[in-house]
């Protein structure tokens, strides 16, 4: 029999009641217990619910090292980096860390397999044999017990908000951004969910924990109608970004939202024409940003939805054909590119007519394709048709018309007709500076093109000025890892080579190749040409 300890009347006494539930039903009992404070007791309650008139001491997550120690205390491994990745994913939450370790031990998963489950959003589906009662349970069932109690406190509007938040990334999101995409005030609702333990609040905003997000997506997946307000807001951002390469770069921070929503839409096989437009435009954004490994997947997804819903003879389908063809052309996959270019042009001419901006775009794109294959006689009439339509419909002072001036001038430069190329490039530069500004990436394209003409004409002072100016803009606006920056390095290298400054030519051409190798496939003609150029420079250096 245990020895009873007698507490002296004046001694400090601590009463701990753990995991208090059903607060409203037990309000009277709680008030009696709290009244013991007047009899020399200190009372400590732990609960996942807010208790009225009680001072709250929220329990934070573990710090990273403590979370890792908890993991190692329950599972022996030397794969420290993977443990860091897992505990970070779990936000260092002790219960989640313990559940994941239990899952790994009972099922026999490797850490790589668990990380893959995280990435695929399949953590909640993992099943294992519970050590205590021998039943087969899942990670999701463990969470279900935990959340079912709290769900009772949620009105429909709060459950809907959680479902909507589950299609956004599990990161700290600023209140202003959330209110922008929901188009309403949210702070009081978000604070309620924080108080109930569903959301995490920090100085940087609000976050739905990744594990909670997965739980919601498995048990309460939202319909498209429920997330349509978020979808429409992000689609507007996406389409606005699509208009201009600079705007696309200025909004790179939104990519995580587009990608997360895209994964949800694909996983749940949701399809409508707005979703098709979403995927097509996301492919364009990645094309503009030079993140080519993501372009094909999104573009094909958008195209398949357009074909299914609109058919194969619709202008929006034609636009998807054109964008996918441009990507294949850039990747040097000409056999894949040409049929899409021809399909796009055929639809535009038949459905929209000869004098339409989209028809001009299709002419321009097909001309680019033939020029890249050095079929200049086929490219020139297409460029001229595109330019004529754009001047007539859009006017001279429009970015697409500037593009036509550049492209036609580039063709003339390729065949050595500099007397035709120079005035077109000068016109392009003048209009670009006027309507886009002197520090815009598209203005840099005009500078770069003009510099090439001056390099070939031997006008070195102007060649140096425009090539270095273009490189400076692209480094500042687009960064080191973009094909346009690689093009600028290539052009500056050509200038230095012409000036017999082989050391600087070698440095610039090497940088052009380094960037290109990150982006283009090994056998790409541009990359092969750059490597040949580097070899020529090396020969001069070794003389």
C-alpha cells in the first residue's frame, strides 16, 4: 500500500488536470476546481480547447534540435539530413514526430519512402499494426481521433474556410494576401481557428500545418465550387503575369501558390475550361521564367482539357498548340514542334480570319521555327504577314509589333542583309525605350539584336555599348539562370572575340554555356554552336 503524504496547511500544492474536454458541459466543475486557488492550491489545466477566464500559456513546437532528438530517441538511424527534412516537414510537432516514427517502425518504411509520402500527400493513408491493441490502423485514424473532438466546435463556415486553405501551400501566408485572394476580411475567422488549434499564427502570417492540410484533403476534400473564389483570384494573377516577362519575374513569389493549387486540381482530376486556361498559362509563365522542366507538363495538361472541352478547332486550343510548339522549338525538338505550329495557324486562319492578332502570332511563331532551321526563304513571307497584321490591328507602339520588327530584322541579319536589318532594329529600340522603358528585358532584346548587327558590321563602339547594356539589364531583371542572359553573354563574347580580347571572350562564352547547360538538352543546336565558339576562342588563347 502506498504511503500517503500529508500536506501541511501552509504548504504549496499543485493540482494538475490533463487534457480537459467538453468544456461547456463541465463548466460548473471547472469553476469549483479553480476556486481551490483560494485554499493554497495552484491549478494547472491542459486542454486543446480554450477555457473561459483562464490565463493561457500556449505550448510552442519543439525547436529543431529537440525534435530531431525526439526522433532519434525513438528510432536509430545515421541519416541526419533526412531526419532534419522529416522533422521540418512536421513543423517539429512532438505528436506528429512520434506518430511518424511509430509508422516507420511498424511498417518498415525507409526514410526516403516517408519523404516520398510527404511529397505525394499520402502520409495520411499509411497503415500499420497498432502495438497496443493489435488492430490495423492508419496515420489518418490517429489524427481522426484527435480532430473529431475539435470539429464539434466548428461551424460550417469555419470548416469551409479550412477546406479552402487546404489547397494553398503550408507556409506562412500574410493576412493581406489571404484577404486579397478571398476578397473579404478574414482576421477574426483566422484568429478563431488559431485559438481552436487548427492554424498556426506567426509574425509572418497564418499557416495551415502540412499534416493538418493532408488530413483535411483526405477526409474533407473541397469541391471546385468551394475553392472557386481562390482559383479565380490566382488565375487573374497568372494571366496578368503572362502579359509581360518583367511582371512574370516580379511575381515569382506566387509560383508556390500556383503549383500547390495545380497539384490539387490534377490529383482530383478536376476539369473545366477555366482549369485548362490555368494550366496553359502556368506553362507560359514557366516558359517566360526559363524554368523549362515544368513547361511541358503544365502545357500538355492545359491542352488536353482544351481539346476535350472546346474541341480541336477552337482559338484557345490553337493558342495552346502554339505555346507548346514554341517550347518544343526551344528544346530543339523540331519534329514535335512543326505539327503544332501548323495546326495553330490553320485554326486561326479558319476561325479568326487573316486580320486577327492571334493569326499574326501564329504566322510569327511559324516563321521563328523556319528561321531556327535556317529555312530563311520560308520564314521571310510569314514574318512580313505577321508584321503587316500587327501594324494594322495593334499599331506600331505595341510590344507584339516590336517583336515583329526584331524578328524580321534578325532574319535579315542572319542572311547578311545588314542594310535592311539596322533600320528595323533601330526602330525597335526607339519604340521599346518609349513604351517599355530603358531597363525592361524586352528593350534589352532590342539592344542585344542591334549589337549583333554592329558586331558583324565592325562598328565596335556601338556593338560594345548595346551588348553590355543588354547584359546589365538581363542580369538585373532576369538573373543568371535565364536563356536571355545566356544569349547576352554569348553576344558580349562575340564582341570581345572580334576585338581579339580572347580572355574576356572565353569568360563570357563559358558563362553562356554554363547557363545553357542548365536549361537546354545536350544536343541543342544553340548549345552546340556555343561550344564550337568556345573551342575557337581556346585555339586563339593557345596560340
